[in-house]
C-alpha cells in the first residue's frame, strides 16, 4: 500500500464524517445561511476549532458561491481552502547542516515520541545516515525498554543509563559518544510529564544547557509530537511546549485513530509551525512527510 493510500485509510473516520456530513447538508439544498450554519457545526465536531472554522465559513460566505452548488463542489472548495491553510506548514524536514545533527524530541506522555523516533530513524538510516539514540526518558523503565526495542530492530546504537538516572547527565555522555562515533543524527527521547510543568521545564532546560556544553548550537531541531486523538488539546500542548522550551516543528501522530483529522488544519492555522511528519499507524513505515494537497484531498475523501 502506498503512503497516500495509508493516509486515506488512516483518515477514513475523519473523511467519512466530513464527507458524509457535507453530502447530507447539501443534498438538494442550497448554499445559504442555514446550510452554512450546518457546515460550521460539522467542522467544529471534526475538530477544526472555533477560529479556523469561522475563517473557513467566512471565506465561503464571501465568495458568494453559486446557490445551486452541489455537495461535490462544496467538498472541492473546502479542500482547496484547507490546502491553502496547510501549505505554509509543508516544509522539507532537513537533518543536515550539523554533525551530529541533534534532534530533541518532546511531547506529553503517550503522544508517540518514542515510536516516531523509531520510525524516523529507520527512514534516515535508509538514506545512508548513521543514527543513534539517547534514552533520556529515564523515569519509566518501560520507556527505555521501548526505545531499546526500536534500536534493536534497526540495529541502532542507543545510549541509556540505569532507571531514574539524571537525564541531563545521560545526554551529556550520550552526545559525547555520538560525536566520537561520528554519528550523523542523534535523537534524544525525553519524558513528557506536562502535569508538572515546572519540573518538566527545569528538566528540558537542563538537558539543553548540558548538550550545549558539548555542541553549542544544539539541539538543531526540537520537535514536538502531538497525538491527533487529543483534538483541540493538541493546540494547548503546542502553546505549553513553545513556552517551556521552544519548538521548531511538529509531528502529528495517530491520525488513523479518530475522526479528529480536522485538528491538523486548526494547528496549521493557529500555530504556524512546520508539520514535518504525520503518523497513521504503529508500524515502522506508518510515518511520512506532510503534504498539504494530499492531506486536504484525503480529508475530504477526494482523489
Ligand atoms: N494508531 C497509532 N498509534 C500510534 C501512532 N504513533 C504512536 N502510536 C502508539 O501510541 C502509543 C504511545 O506511543 P509512544 O511512542 O510510547 O509515546 P511517548 O510516550 O510519547 O513516547 C504506543 O502504543 C504507540 O504504538 C500512530 O501514528 N498511530
Ligand atoms: Mg516514550
């Protein structure tokens, strides 16, 4: 199956909801204040968020579209609006320009950080890059084990310490090891206890301070992983991590898990951060770069 087909399958719950919803609304009905209101409600339930939904609805209202518009035409027009919103977020993820290129992976527990690191590392490896991991989520033994599994699967070197060890110290040693080994890319997996915001902030800041002792311009990218099934909460998480540490780009996972594919549009409109990758499943190849056109088409179930 191509990744495009996977996106389609992953987004099926979302696209069924939106596409069937539009067909119901515009079935033999005209584009008027009532149907626009129904469309607004539909977008809200699909997690487009208040701000992005009203932007889209206003654009529809402004365009004075043909009253006898068909559902197919509404879908096409909507997908074009969505594509325009998403386009600035479609940016090529580049892991070059520093060696080792240090990627700090942040996000709340369960967002998909460790899984995404595993998937991404195998992609970079396939491009001929030498990758290593630093298991800096030291609070849960299971978290380290999980990263070890991914490392084993792709034959990637992993730097880890005993349970509960100091994550910053581990990063210092791990990064020195990566420099020595001449690695191309190093992924640092972190803990994501957002419920203790000050604790998390201190820990991440300490990690950054310490890795800058090894490489003054690191981390070269701080990537935030967001779980799409959390819907509008993903927006709040982005704001929180922007405050805590600063974020260069996003990875949105679990788009296969819920009917909340609209949240990507809300994130794009409100956060203006690159969306480097999307995840549509748990397997190693269920991650790919973000394409605005493809995403908009699949979200509306168009080809
Ligand atoms: N369906 C689905 N599950 C995913 C995806 N990405 C991660 N997961 C699952 O989400 C759970 C939490 O992922 P994990 O990488 O441990 O999150 P972390 O706590 O942020 O490191 C695991 O069971 C993963 O297999 C995805 O794109 N789709
Ligand atoms: Mg993890």
